[in-house]
């Protein structure tokens, strides 16, 4: 899923508020690059389509390659699938893109 201009602005604002000393903890530089897509982490043992996944926004240090992973659900970019939380279907909550949840 590609981030919109508004989502990018919201993430940058969030980072400024939560990460004011924005130096990389590895190389001590301030050369971050926000990736323009939402990625997902899946459980290693779960190579099955539809398994549990955590959506993430990735910020990369352009100097050393260190990466920060921000939970896209907590950032408000992706919504949890509420039916999964209520126990209907697979165990655990799965994420769905906001535009899919709205439509």
C-alpha cells in the first residue's frame, strides 16, 4: 500500500513529536528517509496466506542503513479487522488498509 501525501505529513509530524532528538542510535546522524509504502511482518512459522501480520511504516537512516519500524495501526494508517478481534475467524487481529475498511 502506498502512502498518501497526507499520511506522509502525519507520520513526519508524529516523528517530530515523539522523536525530537532524531539522531540515528547507530551512527548518530540525522539523515532519515521515510519509505513511501506500508510493509508487513508475518510470523516466521506462518508462511500461509492470510496468517497474522503486523503492518509497518519504515524509516531508514541514509548514512548507515539502520531501520525504524513504526506500527501502522498505531499511526492510524491501517485499521484492525474488528471481526478477527471478536474471535470470528483466525486467532488474533489482522490489519486491513483504511481505504478497504471504509469501502
